C-alpha cells in the first residue's frame, strides 16, 4: 500500500517525531496536513515542508478547537498523533504528588488523542489508519514517574480497544525510546550528550535514536494493510535487556 496521493493528518507534526513523519510522508507523495497549537509555528512548518502541505492550528485539549480545525476535512486516509506537552508534572513520589498536575498529564497525550480520533474516525475510509504515540516509560517505570507510566500504558490499551471497535480502520501505536528531538534542548549540550550516553549504554544499540528512524515505524504502520492493534517499540532494543 503506497502513501502516494494519500491524505495524511499529523497532529503534533510541526516538530520532533511528527515533523520527521511529515517529511517522510511528503517524500512518498502523500498530501500532508500538520496540526498543532502554535498557529505561527505550524504555518511556518507547512511552508518548510512545501508540496502543498497544509498547516492547521488546533489545541487538542479543547474539543471545540478540534471540531473547528477539521471541519473542512471530507476524508483522511491516515491520522498520526504525536502531540505532547512538556510543562506539567514534575517527577514526584506518590506521597508528594500534585493530583491536579497528575491529571493534566493525560490532557494532551491521552484525552487529546481520543478527542481527535472521535472527531475524525468517521471520515477515515476502511483500510485507512490511526497511529498513536506513547513511550517506553509504559514498560520501564521508575520512582517518581508512576503517573507517566500509567498514561503511556493507557495509550497502548486505547490502541487495542480502538482497533477492535473501529475495524476495518486500523489502529496502531508507536512506542519510542530515547529520541533526539528539541525536547532535550533545555539541557546544556555537553551534559545532554553525557545523559544520553548514560541512559542508553545498556541497550543493544547503545545510542539515542534519530527522529527519522522512529518515523519509519509510523510510515510502515500506515502502509501495513494487515496490521492492527499493535504497538511498535522503536527503542534501540532497550526492551529486551
Ligand atoms: N523525544 C523522545 O525522546 C520521546 C521518547 C518517548 C516518547 N516520546 C513521545 O513522542 C511524542 C512526540 O515527542 P517529540 O519529542 O516529537 O516532542 P515535540 O517536538 O515537542 O512534539 C510535540 C508536538 O506536540 C504539539 N502540541 C503540544 N501541545 C499541543 C496541543 N495542546 N494541541 C496540539 N498540539 C500540541 C507541539 O506543537 P505546538 O507547540 O505548536 O502545539 C509539538 O509540535 C510525545 O508524546 C512524547 O511524549 C518522545
């Protein structure tokens, strides 16, 4: 199944992993729409992508914004969701947890994903696909990150439930390990590289992953006509050791 001339919406596509998916899909001749909350940045990213790509502002935490953003979409072959925010919950043991911040951790990645799926699923044709995003914290809990693990695991179970309910639309997920995107830029370069080395040294592939490497998983899952309900780990093999 080729992506040529397919309509693809990538929510979170103006940066990082979603941007790499947008570039890969555009290179295969897809009609790409990227969406995210910063109107200026999403417009600039669509311009940079070229080839008639569209940029749509949307705040996935606001159902009215989601409805409005996609009101003119008649059909879309593939929906990719990579949106994620980074402000909210700091690492905290359960005893010290701010429950309001803990709840807000689900707002973009879980409830935002479900809001977009609810809005668009009726416009995805049979054989089209939805691909959501979680992260290896779902499988590798650590002290102070129990809520993050729960949220990421919830996304994986949402994938399984939706795959059953929305068939023959295919629903899959991608579970990235450590990926070199702008989210790590707040750490000074030298300390950052040392941290990457420390975090990945026990992996079979002992390095950080690149956005275009994880993008391959999304591109595959869009094309893979007999695959649904799966979550593909792209983690340098960290899950097997
Ligand atoms: N990078 C990693 O190492 C890594 C590892 C495991 C999992 N992940 C997961 O992969 C996903 C993508 O990560 P990334 O590294 O590519 O991060 P990123 O570059 O920050 O991309 C996230 C995107 O989400 C958009 N966004 C944030 N809030 C939004 C909202 N309310 N409505 C619509 N769009 C919103 C942002 O654009 P605007 O600012 O314009 O809204 C941004 O383009 C995240 O869920 C992350 O948790 C990443």
